């Protein structure tokens, strides 16, 4: 990931390593951050992402529950153990027709408890144009989940903000025309 941790508090002298060298706590923290296995977000929508979305009908978006939650990793050298815990902070959706949606959580999965005409309470979008003129006649929808990492060890702590995992998929958006007869 190549991100160096930012530290809070006073610096302390780290313990000596096996060869007598001082191992900086920062280096052990970096190892713990690099060991984190952040999941790739799994995109879900309603209408289901495998079906056509409809212009002017609310689309619900959410990140599958298994790809949204804390992840922990540890790193250890003689005398120093650091635990890093990553938590997802937000999901930024790019909807393919120029719209962007920022959600502070994973989004709410659609269920029959909601009206089919209802908008998502926390993470939704309504398309204004069909995807017929887009490459492959579908919009490329992407989500970037931003994770913040807090670490602790050897009497110190710090934060590594802004690690990002992303995913994308194609969504077909079409228009529905009504015919009025008398």
C-alpha cells in the first residue's frame, strides 16, 4: 500500500531487535497495515444489477455486507507488537452517466418492506438518461470504499487514512414508454 502511518503522541524508543538494532515502531506499524486484507466491494443494486435499470425509477445501491466491516492484522518483531484495524468510512459511487453519490455507510439492501417506488434511505440514484449511447449500451458503475486504519502498539498509536478498494460493473439503463388508449 506504500502509505506511512501518521503518529499521535510522544515518540518512544523502540525495543532492540534480535540483532541488537532498534526497530522503529513505525516500521512494525507499516508491516501490520500491509498485512491487512481489505475485501473488494461487492456491488448490489435494486433493481438487481443483472436486470435493466429504468430511467426516472430510483436505483438502490449497497455494498454487500461481507465486504463492509472491520478488518484486523498484526505485525511483530522482538519486543514490539502492533495491531492495525481498518474500518470502512464511506462509499463513493460513480454512476456512469456523470452522477456521483457519496454514502456514509454500505447502503440499505432493498426488501419488500419498502414501496417499489421508494428511494433508498441512504444510498440511491435516479438515472436521467438511458445507456443506449454508452459503449456496450451500458453504463460502467463503480464504487470506491475508503478505509481508515487505526494502529496501536509499543505504547504508541496512529492513523493511516484513506486506503481505497474499488469495484465496477456494467448496468443497462432503459426507458419505459407508456401508451395511452381510450
